C-alpha cells in the first residue's frame, strides 16, 4: 500500500498538469463573446423596470424621430431650434444609411450640438423579439459604440424597432443600463398615413387635452420633415405645450456617460 506521502505527491503532480493545460478553444470563444458584450454580467430573470410609454410632466410634449440619421435631420433640428424647443432622435447604426459615413457623422454631431437628445434605436432595426440574448446585446452595443465614437455619449434610453419587446429585450436593456421607451401617440408616417391623415391624428389626440404627449415620427420620411414637423411644432406651441426631450419629460438623465469623441478611423465600418 502506498504511503500517505507518496499518494499526496501524486495528487499534487496531477493538479500541476491540469493547471498547465491549455484552455480549450470553446472556452476561448465564450470569453470572446463576453468581451464583445462589453463585459456586462447577466442579471437574474425579472422583474424588470416597466416599459415607458408616456411623459410624466404636465404640458410637455416630447416629439421623437426614429430611423436616422438621414437627409432631413438638419431641417427638423432647425424647426425645433426656431421654436425654442428640443427633439429626441432615436438613431440606428445601419438602417437607411451607415452611421459611419461622413454625412451621417455630421448629422449626428449637428443634432447633439444643437441640444437635442440622442438615443438608441439599435444597430440594424431588427425585430429584437426574434433574436437571441447575445444578438440583442450586439444590436444594442454596436450603436452605442458608434455614438461613443462620434459624439462621446452612451445613451441611457433605447427604443426597440417596431416597438417590439419581450422580457429578454427588457433584461438586456437593464444589463446595458438603458430604459426602454416607446410612445403614446403614433403619427402613422411609417405605416402609410398621408400628411392630412397624420395631421388629423395629431388634432384628434390633442383634442382630448392630454396632460402630455410622447409622439412617434420618422425623420426618414420627407413629408414628415417638410410638412408634418413644421406644422406640429407650431400646433403644440399654440396649445401651450413645452417642446422637450424624452429625458426632460421623464426627469431622467439622457446619457449614462459623456466623454470626448474619438478620432475617426478606417476601422469604423458598417
């Protein structure tokens, strides 16, 4: 029978071999995924913060523009500036146009420098409810990274494309430090409403004298930029509403972090 000392020596030798063993490729791949997800640890399942659908402050209207940055952004921004108000732009990374093109970067900077809120609408405008946990993280991380690079901000608010979400989307948003915000009024511009129909929707909604308004519009629609926004900005002002950002109407911070923008690089690609 082996002595206790011999047995102990053999066990230590085995432990030494195991500790020196190369990490399998599968484990390395998993580590890469964790790093890609910005090293944010998973959180326990629910309950999750409620999805926000309306403002909280009376006589404030948060007009939001989805799907950009696109050609009409500067005009829309200028209308709000003229009226002494602010809007909220929910940007994609690669939807109508890549956010890293020079025109897109310039538009992102223009909106931010003119005091509008910049928020996340995810990278490629996919239906998040059809994606996996890691894919949802990637869709959110990539647009966050773009905004950090271009203007130095990490958004604190996101809007899921199509307003579609489930518990997994809410979980990932919480892990990334973002509130999920939808809307309580839809102008219908993305679903085929004509200019007159969109205006009538606004008239009908405001005819009920709501305390506040969280309105969905799309900056990629020319009629919205050229006809709806100029008209609704005047209408809301006339009805006594203050034109504010989503963060202002919710009394929250718009960004998790603000740092210096980065120097553009050829590596910035869609």
